[in-house]
């Protein structure tokens, strides 16, 4: 393996890769970001800056705002509860205000508080499989002229299909 892929190594679970922890549990494969979440830091604001919510961020504060949003977006891989807040805050990357920075810090504080033991669990699947999709969108708001849209593609067990032999008496019933 190492020779074939230029010195790459093969890891075994449990393992960490780019801030995501992979492990097996009695219920299936778990992905989490406990340690990564705890390492993220809020952007400090002075009392004077924090008191003016409508004030635009300075260039240095904009960079810090984009940095915290990048961290939040990465955490959304295992913290689905943060997706909506993070996406709404990302609409304001070009001209964010103190209010947006405070909101990003608030989302981060909530994730850090609740991150222990939170992640995604992938239980074992048995064939046959199917792909399902879930789509949703919002309407335009006063603050935006476009809708928020989302689509999920899910691999699921398919319990709606009956597999029978073609010489079975029930074969013709399944097809009709």
C-alpha cells in the first residue's frame, strides 16, 4: 500500500484526520469533532466595539470573522444543529457588522458547550439499498433577495422492494 501510493499509510480506527475523529461503537461508525470544537476560539471584542452592533468590522476583524466562519463550517460536518446559523452568517462575509461577529461567537460558544459526545453515527445497513433525497428551501426575506436552499442525498435500506425468483408464483403479483 505504501509503495503503491507514494508513502501513504493506512490507518485503523479509532483515528483522527483533519480534525474529525472516527471510531467504532456498538451501534456503528461514529464521526465527531470534540477536540477540534474545543480548540476554536471566539473573536474578542472590546466593550466599546461590542456596544455598537451596527458598526462595520475593521479589515482585521473581517479576517477574524471569516476565520471563525470557516471553523464553524468545518464543524457543520458533525454538528448539523449549527448549519442554519452558519449559513446565515456566511451571507455577510463582505460587509459584516459587530452584530454578526457577536452572533458567530455565540454559535461557537453553543457548539463548544454541547460538543462532547456529539457527532454522526452511521449504523450498519443491509441490502437492498436506495438513495433518498430531501430538499427544502426558504423564501426570500427582507435581508436577502434570494432563498436558502438545501439538498441531502441519503443512502438507506430499501424495504419497499421485494426480490423474488422469476419462477415463483408471486413473481407476477410483484410486477402488477
